C-alpha cells in the first residue's frame, strides 16, 4: 500500500525513509536550512508497503516578502 497524497504531504522528511536514519535526515534538513538548497540523485525512498524506489530529491528555501 502506498501513501496517499494527504499522508505524504503531512509527513516530516525523516518519516518517509529518504535517509538511512533519523539523525542523517535531520542533518540533511539542517544543511538545507544553512545552504538554502539541497539535492540528491537516486535517493532511496521506502513505500509504506516496504518497496524501495529511487527518487531525485531537490529542495529549495524561498523567502516570502510580506510587505506590500
């Protein structure tokens, strides 16, 4: 069984198996916050059913201008 869109969007990065362990995932998140950009090729993602798929993962940090 795969994750529904709603389940997937509500999960933290380290909950969906993108990295080998929680600490590695948290380290990657800190890297993203520091560099404003992170990219991995062929990153293993484990589905709810246990199937492993490789994904390209790219994340950017964008600023929001709230002044009008």
